[in-house]
C-alpha cells in the first residue's frame, strides 16, 4: 500500500470529498508499479482551507494530458477536474490523477503525523504516518 499526502486548495478539496471532482491535475506523478494500491490523504491548504488533513480517496489511474489535447478529452478534463478551459490550458501539459471513493475524516493537524509543513504538491507518507491517519477513521 502506498500512501500520499496531497495538498489541495478550497474549493477543490470539497469537490473531491463530495465526489464531484474525479480528476486531480498535477505536474508529475508518483512512481508506481502495476497493481499498486494508492491512498491519497487530502491536506486542505490555502488561506481559506482548514490547513489540516481532512479526508482520503483512492488513486485509480494516472495519464498524461498533452499541450494540445483533442476536443473531447479537453471537455472531459474540464468537467472531471472542475476547472475552466482557461485554467486547464494554462496548466498544460500535466497529468490527470483519477480518484475515487472519497472519505471525509475529522481534521488531523500535520503535527499529529510528525510533520511541520505541508508538501507543495504531494509527498509519500510512511506506513507509520498512514497508520495514525487510518486510526482516525475508526
């Protein structure tokens, strides 16, 4: 099991947890082997965010989104990533992280898992850090 802490700003964090946002856009992807199971822990960042870990979801697929995607792919990305066409075009090229099964948890400060600051985009968590977070689900 691979666990990743993902920094996400409002309103996107809420859209992920509601199930509306099914694609997250990132400039890079984790190194994964076929069959790896990945849990994404959501850190809500930004001035309007809780600045804590607020939930989790599963990473089910990653794919490249090139500078000039076909029209159908562009429209699909706009809808599933909950972004405007302008935002998406300004962010290309990037990767799509397909996400499913969001679960909200009681807020967990980073200090509870031994961290002092959140990742700029994302970072791997240790098994011990993930265990602490999993216990918060019970």
